[in-house]
């Protein structure tokens, strides 16, 4: 089960096509039905996707607990989350929790 403050995105394939999201995505301004079959970039944006790829997607099969800040949400619902990316076979999972800012964020 997903914690009430967290979000999950399930993707398939190398293009990271979204196949499932947690039901609470509506709190971020999305209609749940619009998210399925989207590419991840359409949800998290180009900058966050580049950061994901650069930081740890290539290593997620053996280093799944690396986390990075990711912006997500529509309009006034846009927020920063801490994202954890996992790969299991052809499936990818992005877990997101509200990001707590620290002095370390200023150096990334």
C-alpha cells in the first residue's frame, strides 16, 4: 500500500510508458485516466527526467535506493518530491514522497 502522502508511478519498457499510478495522483491536478500510456517525461518534465537518467536510472537495477528531487504536478498543484527509482525486469517504479529541503539541495 502507498502511504497517503506518497505517490507511485509504474512504467513499462525503455520509453518508460506509464501503465499505472497510485489513486492519489488526482491531488496533483491530474485525471487518473489521462496518465496511463503517457511517457514519464510528460508527468515529471524534461528537467526531472534528465536528472533521473543522469543520476541513477542506469544503475537502478543494482542500486535502487538512490533518491533525487523531482518536480511534478499541474499548475498550482506542482510540488517537489523525493523520487526513488527501481527496475525489475521490464518494469520500472518511481516512488515519490514530499521533498524536505536542506542546505544540501543548494549544492546539487
